[in-house]
């Protein structure tokens, strides 16, 4: 487990990661570093159910991760978004740019 002292906890799962805490300009770099582990074999699942806050930097990181996984031959699938998380994506006009289940 990567436990960021900056309010983001990243826990590996069998097919991706679960993240908890705040996904903002200060913590998004932790998430961005993980995409290097993508091998392109399977879809990457990112469970965001524990994210209490997301800003434009966090969204930008998710979009980059989606692009990088697509280039690697797989997909980024965002799961368990909270209503606030979805609302942030809606307001930004970017909800259609991520696979959300």
C-alpha cells in the first residue's frame, strides 16, 4: 500500500487500485506514477469510491491515465464514483471521456 502523507491512500488490487482521500494537485502525482505498472494485458480498474474530493488536477491525471492505458492496449475503468465525484466530472464536461461503472 502506498500511504501518501498528503491525504491519498492507494491500495493495489488484483486488477488495479483502490484510492481513498483527496485527489488534487498535491496528491495526483502519486496516482500518475502508477500508470507505469500498466502492461496492456488487461483492463485497469480504479476504484474511486473512497475519494472525498477531486479537483481539475485529479481529473487531468485520470484522463492521462486513460490515454496511457489505451496506448498500452487496455482500458482504464473507473468504478464506484461518489455523487460528488460524478458532479465534478459533469461540471467539467469530461464525464464522457472516462469509462465509469
